[in-house]
């Protein structure tokens, strides 16, 4: 059985990453000019909220009664930078660029815990599934950026 303290720490880190994603995508949706992009970003934000909720359930099950439900300071700074770029005329492309950066960061954090194989199997399966979704979203964001450059 995996070390319980290690598992709780890993979950807390990934919850923070998921909340950063939730907040980042929600913020991006609020600033998006394109209605289709707005809907996409909003849907991803809701999915990331579910990611965080699922991870929080595991943390509570492992004895963490007071799970922090906020994102990180780094995530807040990243959202502020995205807001500034968007307000200075970066538009939807700057939003997508920021989402790409954020999801690359999330992917790295998820891979760290997937690759070390120190978490209980049920938690590992959940984070593997979430990581696959993050990679799929990252690919879609990159494709959307490419389409915008061609157009």
C-alpha cells in the first residue's frame, strides 16, 4: 500500500493544478470574443472542477478533512498575465496561448505522479484518465491556435 501521507500530498498538488485549470478556463471563457471558443473554455472549466472534486474525495477518504479548494498563487499570476495580454489586444489567440501553457504545466504534474507509481491503484487510474483528458484538451487548444493562424 502506498504511503498515505505521500498520497495526500500528491492529491493536494493535483487538486491545486485542477483548480488552477478550472479558474483559468473560466477566466478565459469570460474574455473570449468567439462564442464557440467561449463555450469550449466554459466546458473545460466545468470538467476541471469535476477533476478537483474527484481528487478531493480521495483526499477526504485518506483522512484529509480540510481540503484546500483554491488554486495556487502561480495560477492566479498566470491568469492576471492572461488578462493583461487580452486587454492589450491579444484577443482569443492570447487566451488559447495561455491555456496551452497552463495545460502543459498540468500535464507535467500529472505525469510526475503517474510515472512514479507510488499511489494506490484507484487513485492512479483516476489521475491517468484525467491526464489523458488534459492531453486531449491540450491537443485541441493547439489545433485551434493553428486554425486561427491560417485563417
